[in-house]
DNA sequence: GAGCACTGC
C-alpha cells in the first residue's frame, strides 16, 4: 500500500530544517523528559522479571530448546567427514554458544583447543561468559576468551573465544595454529578485514594439517560463494528461531529520508499498534538531538496537531558510537507503561548491539562508508545506499521478540535493481599497508597471487607495497627488511610503527609513544552541541601548540597525567574520558612491546623540535606546501588540501611553508587532519627519494632503487625538478623542493 | 569555519 503521500510536500526546506522538524516534533510534543524519569523505576522491575525466567528453566533445558540441538548429531557427522564445513546458522539458532560445546563433547578438545572467532570484542567476552556458565565452570578456566589488552584464558582452557584479530596475531607466532584442533569463524559473512585475511591463511593451514577442522559460518546468500572458495565444501543449514517480519516498501522514491522517517514514525505511533520503533539513519548528524533545541518548531508534516497532543508519550533515544556510554545505556532501559520507545540509530544497531522489544523498523536505506582511493592516498567518507544484505539484517531487528513490521523508505524496484546484494567487503575499499606487511612477514611471496575470496584492486596492493618501501619496510626486491620485521610486532599502521622505531635513535621515544597512542584512538575531544560549543573550543585552545596538532595531543596527555589521570579533569576540559583511558592502555601495550624489542624509552624533555623531526621521518610522504595565504597543495599530487578547522594551525597567523599530515579525508573538502609544521631541509634529509635540494637550478638525480613490483610507480618516486612550477614568493628561500608526480 | 559509519591488533 501507499506508505507515504508525497504530493503534499511542496515546500523546499533545507536539510537542517528537516532534521529539526524530526525532533522538535517527536521530542517536545511527546514529553520525552517525563518518560525518561520513569525509566529508573522500571529497570528494577525488568531485572526481577528476567531472573524469574532463569529460575523456570535450567541451563540444560535452555540448551536443548535451541534449534541447533535437533541437528546436533548430523552436524557432528558432517564435521567428522570433512575438514572444512560452511554452516548457515540463522539468528537464534544457537550456533555461537553450542558449536564449540558440541565439538568439546565429541572429543576434539583432547588434542587441542576449540577456537571461535568473533568480529567484536564484546561478543567474544559475553559469549564466553555464557558458555562457561552452561559448562558450569569459571570463566577463564575451561572456557576463556582473548581480546586486545585482555587474555582471560589459562592452561586448562579448551574452548577459547577471541576476536579475529587475535587469531591473526597468533598465526604470526605459530603459523600452523598447532594449539587448535578446530577453529570456528563466526559471523564470517560480515567480512571484516581480518576475516578475509584469515580465510586465505586458514585454508592453507588446513591443507597442511589434516587434523584441523575449520567451520565457517555464513549467511544464506553467501553460502555458495564461501563453499566454492574453500573447494566445494559442504554447506550445513541450521534453522533459526525468529518471528515473521512484514516488509513494506515505499511506493514512490523519497526525496528526503529524514522527513519520510518522521512521517512514518508518527504514523506508526498514532496507529495504536504496540511496540517500540527503531529508525536507521546514515550518520550522527541526522541523529544528534541537542541541536534541535536551537531550531524552531516547524509545522508537522501535515499531521493534525490535536492528534499529536492527544497521543501517548514517545521517548526518542539516539544511539551512535560516539555517544557517551551513559547515554548509550538508555536505549536498553525498559520504557514505562504507556510510553513507546523510538530509537534513532546508525548502523551500530545493525550488528553491534541488539535491543529487545523492537516491533517496527524504519529503514532510510543509507549508511556511511569510508572508501580509500589509493592513487591519491585519501579516504572519502560518504553516504551510500545500503546493500540488500544490510536491508535484510535491519528488517530482522523487528522480529526478535515477536512478529514485526519493517518500513523501507525506498521502492521495491530500488531494492531489487539498484542495491548491491552484499556490501563491498572492507578489503576492497581500505588502505592495505597493514595487510601487506602482515602477509609479507608470514612469508607470502607474491601477494598478487594470494588466495583472497575477493581480491583487492591491484592498484591498491601495489600502492601499499610502495608505501612500505618508502618507509624502509621492504627492500628493492620487495622482501621484508629488518625494520619491516620490527614494524610487524606493533599493532599499528606502518607509518606509526616506523615513527616509534626511529624515535629511539632520535632521543624522543617516550614522547612519540604518547603521540602514537593518542593517534590510535578516535576523537579525544568531545564537542557538545549547543550551547557550550564555544566554551569547548576555548578550552581546547588552551592545549594548542601552534606549530603542531601532534604536539597538542602530547600536551593533552601530559596535562592529564599531571592531573592524576582524572576523569573529572577530562569532563572539565571537554575530553572523552573513555578515549583517554584507552590511550593509556594502548600506551602500556606498546611500551611492553618496545621493552621486548629492546627499544629504549627516552624523552627529549622540552626540545619539541626533535619530536617534529621524528614525525617528519615517518610522514614525509604525506606533505603539503604553502601556496598563498592559508592554502596548501599536496606535494605528491599537486592537489589543493585544506587545514581542518579543528587543527591548531587553522586560522592562526602562523603559516609554515611545509607541513606533514597524518590523514587526508574527503568530506565537504579535502581536509588534512592532524598536521605538523616541518622544515624543508628535514624533508630532503629524511625523504631523499621524494625530495632533493635545489641549488640555483642544479639538481641531484635519484637513482633507481625501487623494487620490481613498483615499476609502474617508479616515475612517481622520482624528483624531477621542474623549473616552470618554481615561482617567486615563498619559493624565494634558500632551499626549494619540488615534487613532480606523473599524472595518468 | 567543520562535524566522523563501524570494527580490530
């Protein structure tokens, strides 16, 4: 049927106005505050109810009630007869908790552990906890888990849950995974970067080790592809236990998904049907609630106001990853009687967290994706249509506790004809420098021949190898150098590892260690929306080191340390406490590795120029040159690049001739994020394959020292002094550096 | 004068 009536929408409102209409409507009219106040009381009630359920059924009875129990013996038979099996286990089948236990009961743990990988840390932890309860043992004994910063296993452990990244690291130490008798790769259909690398590696391990069982779980739509990849291995189906979800498509394409979502949510709310609503939006910007206070109330989408006023209360709850965790927790609290929850989420609610009681899903059909462009070395963060697999996953969120409905704000024809069946796997749209380094260290000779399920673009691979060569991780033949081998030890991007390694000789390793840790954690600064926005910016300026964002970060950490790592101090200075704690954890982990690798910790004290030079030593390939007031051009591509407004260098009178950047991201413009001023001389000294010093028209030729893989890129590496591009102004300096890249 | 989906070692 017709879900929405577009014809009445004539006014041309801006995006922002639409957002504000969304929340002014929902948020204010439905007395959200009243609703929220009642939450606390009802939490207690809910807890009592769930413990009541636990009493009714024993753990064993609960295990036997799962769909997977009915096919237990068949499943074990097929695993016994095959080294690799694809298991299609739908939601609610019990595969994640039961498969490991079945293998244990069938004797596989007598000669090794049963390992089970998860794409997320919380999942690894919570599933391990559940299984240890079912096996009546203490967590960390028979059943344990391992995630970054936390190894909760012991010599007794026979069932080990872990993130896929952990298993990948373990395969570095022990390439045949001799400690395992079976490995289950759970949620493999999510195709994380680590999953895809493990696919290729584990397939080889199984071919070497006939006693190892590999079980890969998949969604229905990928199962044939998975089975084919591993050599036409059998597929085993386990039915799920979910409720039916009615899918309703929009009859006409929606111009504005925010407005359409508001209308749909209101329609559901006024229809009298019971149940909570979950709305999927592409980004934080669409969800952020606070900004709506500053906006004006707009007439509501042709709804009659008296209808709205008489409607029951509705609690609108935002959820996205950057939201502070105390606010995130609200979505799990039960709403009081008579209050309906309306959760507005990014795709964090698609897989990462599950809310019970959702009966209605409203799906805008978009998500944000980061896509890497290897040619210019830039990430683009953009809104894309979701895939059919995403859409089905989202719809499924309405059928967890009862029959549900899913309203798709796009047409059936768009779903069928315009959406991809599955999202492009991460390995095809990300910077591969890390993957390349890892595979090289595992002794993979020719990376272009590595057995990937979906091989990444060749250009991307070559570019990553080239970047590693620049950093001195690969030699002229493309083989790993001692520096490269050392870099693998660190759980960091290659350039950051390199920075840490060179910092020791430069006498500033303790300082660089802090900077690297700060860069490994997203969003240190918390920037509340109105009204304290200026306040937070002012506080931030207090940390500012005019010539460097990196040093600004160092400054923040040192001050936090001086204030005894206080969370109150963080709150006062608009800094994410959670992020800072993670910085500290990362620092401790990296420090351990440095000690292990005999890299001394030394501080340069107050001589911060040394630190800038050290940063330059690892990032000289990401440099920009001043061109006009406050304008920079990328030295590799000649592309204009902008200082990000949050940078310490932004809008200040100080405009250095050369800067290096940590990251280049295309959003509304090409922005350099996290920059540091450097000397031109340093660039020539530390990046001789890129830059040469030009003395009165004479140039120094760079010899061909590139590995064979990079023949296509050799031209890019040469410094060709081009007199045409050298002009007066800021070039009238003692030294001139010009970089020329052969355009395609 | 912008604003960042989500993971992981």
